[in-house]
C-alpha cells in the first residue's frame, strides 16, 4: 500500500489536469459504483450540506483528490432533481486560505436570498502542527460561482481541546435567530456540542454555551457531525460519538446514531427520551446527514458515508480511490425509533427483471424477498457452487438477524469484527437489498433495521443461495450517477 508523505497528502488541487489520469485509471475499475455517489478520484468521506433549493437537491462530500488517504479535504458538489440520478458539479469549497490551510472540513448548508451558504470548518495547522478550527462561510450563487468570506465567522473556543468542528446551521422564527451546533471535546476528552447564536446568518456570532444532554456527560471522547432535527413531534439529536465501545456493534469505537427527545433552546437542554441508537447496523456507515423535505413534517431524508474513520478498504485503496455515500433513505419515527426505508422513487432504477432460479447476481441489482415464519438463511456473493459469500441469517430461536462477511474472499477491517446483528422480536418477513459493484444495503422488514456495508466480491463471487422463501424478485438496476470528470 502506498506510503504518503505529509506534503503529498496535503497538496491543494490547483488544476484538474493533476488528477485527470487518475480519474481515467480508476474509472476502469470493476468496483466503480453505478448508482451511488462516489469520489471523482481519491477519497470520499462525510456527506455535507444536504439541502433542497430551487427544485434541486444539493449534496457535497468531503473529498481528498489524491488517493485513498485522509489528506487535504475539499468539498465536492453533486446535484439531483429526484435523489436518484446525480450529476457531478465540481469543487465547491477549496482550502485556499490560511484559516483552512489543512483542509475544508465538514459542515452544513443554508439557502437564503436565492443563494446557498455553506458553513464549514477550516482545519488550520501552525508550523508546529498545532491545530485550530475556524468556522467559515462560502456563498454559492445560482450561476455556480463561489464567493468565500475573507474572515472566519468565529475561531476556536479556548476552553475546549483542539477538536472542534462540523458546524450545523439551524434557523428559528419568533424570535428570529440562527444557531450553529459544533462538535467538540472537553480538555478532559469528553464529547460535547457547542452552541453559537446570531441574529444574522453571516455575522455577529457569539458563544451561547454547551448543549446539556442529561445522562450523556460521559459518552465517548469526541462528538463529530452533530445536528438537531425535528421529525413528527420529536426532536432528534444526531451525532457521532468516538472512542466508545458499544455492545453488539463490533470492536470499532466510532459510531453514528441518535437520541430522541425534546430540545429546550432557552436552557440549551436536550432532554432524552430513551437511549442512544445507531442508525445503521452494518459494517460501514458514518457521519449521517439529514435533509428536510419541504412540506413534510413527519419525514426527512438521510444519507451517510459508507465507510468509517480509521478503517481501510484495501481493494479500492490499491486503485487509489475509496468510499461512496449510502443511498438516500426516507426517515420516519415509529415506536420511538427512527426507521429508514428505501425512497419510493428508487423503482425508477429498475430495468429488466431477472429470473431468481438462475441464482446469479447482476453487478447492480435490487432483491425483494418475502419470508414465511421460522428461521432463514441467504448467502449473497457465493461462488457458482453456492459456497462462501456474505451470510444473512435469521434464527427463530434467537430472534435475531445476523450478517457475517467472514467467508468473502476479500476480507478487510477484520479487527472491527466480521459479524453484525440486530434483535428482530417479530421475525424476518422481508428483505429489500440494493447491491452495487462494491456495496450492499440490506433493509429489514418495513424499517426494522438497515445494514450498509462495503463489499468487494471477486469475479467468481456473483451467485447466491437461499433456503425457502415465499417470494423472490430481482431487478437489474441502471446507472444513475455519471462518473464525469468535472473538477
Ligand atoms: C468525520 C470527520 C469530521 C471532519 C471530517 C474531515 O468523519 O472527521 O469530524 O470534519 O471528517 O474530513
């Protein structure tokens, strides 16, 4: 695997020609996705600034152009009219000032006056490699031109550690004010959220205090990518606690989840109703970003990075690219849990229906399987004889669904565990599975769980084996994300 020097990782992209060859090379990879947003070159991590504006969905991703390495981060911009077909728009935020000299880190977007404002963290490092974070603003005009504010909105808070980042902008009426939530860490390494307030979206910001979340004062060492959304009659606190072991979620210490509750903006207290739940039970999901649907109070849309911090994906890392975003999902609250289901418009991706008797998996496909009562087992990506693959099983006696990727030829991140599970007290009735060339997303029943994972099947691993089902349908899915070289 390539060893990167600091200079190589932290180069600023000056001209598209610097990565044109790389793009040509990786676009020939058999693992390039066909209906997922993926990096034009290099590495993709968090989704950023997901909003609907003037009839268009805007989404950005953390992007290091040079290869599969967390180096100099830019914001790359993609758009869609329907959350199904996506178009590459080019770089939106470049790290080209002293306050972001080591990267334009994650943040959020707010549309006003016919423009989209992008709030992001400038990752600044001094010559001694000491980090300070600045909250910065970029204006994206409707003609695609970009104006960067010369001065940061505010700098690092002196009472917290160097880990302060990922501004989430929120707007309130009565009284009219703007709030920025910032992920942070105390000097004693406890995860926190800082709250900044202003009467204007682009100036006058001041620190209002720490968000209080009773019962969660000792919950992980840093909280990344925070947000508070209102869905139905509940508030939802979304964040990524780090340095935390959660039982049933493997050996990894980076998690992405939420707490339902009620937010009091006067006292800056989020009162939880229930515990912390992860969004996704699969192997690779982080930094989820929620977008509001205009006119819908009970639903939102969620996408996430199909990857994890501190993980590596050797097959595509070798090819010098890494990561993709999950399919955007519809998000609702049911029985005090957030549930995720595939967007109805994804049916537009279906082309021909394939006979399941062939037991062969097209590169990009959707499976819809209905099960009767009892235990079940499905192995995806087996060889032609039905051996190996990704095992999905439901054991009636345990009332639990298990996903095991240890029998795949390409194994990776084994140290985080190769088995994931989720209790299913009401049994397994239905699986909807979306397979792209290097990912699998498994939706269980009508929103009981979703498992998202990267997967790198070899040429021989394109079959499946299943015991008894009540119904089994497979559709080939068409390409929906242009791999155009727009930088
Ligand atoms: C989460 C994260 C954010 C940061 C960004 C940098 O994956 O570490 O906290 O802003 O990635 O790319």
